[in-house]
C-alpha cells in the first residue's frame, strides 16, 4: 500500500515592502512521502516571495508535468513556473517555452553550486529564467519552523525575507544567480 501525503496547514501573513503586497493566505501543503521538511518549507518560502491570489501549489513531486508552484491567468496561460532544486536543462527549456517566467530555487549547498557550474552557461541565454540560491544554513533553519499547523509571518524588504513564527525567526537572503524579468 502506498504511503499518503502528510497534510500541513499554514496561515501565512505576508508583508512584502518590495512589491507593496500585504496579504494573509490560508495554505494547505501536501508533503509527498519522499519530501523533507526542508523542501516543503522552501516551497512555502517561494510562495511568500512571489505571492499572489493566483499563485498555487501543484502536485509537485507527484507529477512530472508540473512545477512546484505556478501562477496562471484566467485563460490558463502560465505566467510563472517555479521549480525547486536542480532540474535538468531539458526540463528548464521546456518550462521556459510554456511559461512567461520561470524561477528556480536551488538550496542544497555544494551540489547546487556544482549544478550551476555545469548548467549556468547553457542557461544564460534564456530570457525568461531567474535562478536563486538559498544557503543550506537558511534552508535548514527554515525546516525547523515546520509544524503540522503553522502560524507564520513573512516580511520581505530589499530582497531579504524574514520568516517568523511565535518562537523564532529565520532571515533568508536569496543569492541571485540569474535574473530575468
């Protein structure tokens, strides 16, 4: 019998001073059996960083045709495709052909650096691709915030992101490896 996803609930208050976005989101995250708290919290960080009323979590690890998050307009056009980890170049190029903007969040330290060294040059000419790197210290600290029912605040200013709960705070400064609008 297959193991089912574990459901997490997050009430996320977002204060994004960079985009003048101030909103509260009641989110349900289904954590795939093979997904870690670290990866799930990276999905939540990516949501906070690009939050909108139309940004949604997808089936993620359960589907090879979908990213971790996407934002679609009313016609079904993919405006933003967000991936975590180190996707292969073919997947990235396919995503860039399907979406107006593609964002990748790398977070696994040395292996992310090796992935970027191997793929950065080939991806540099893609006009709608943005790549961020999150330090392993930050991603592991975010994992410590994971609980089945979370009350979190995300404050974003000058590119820095502070994720806080009632007991602790994690400051995340994404390193921009490639920025395209």
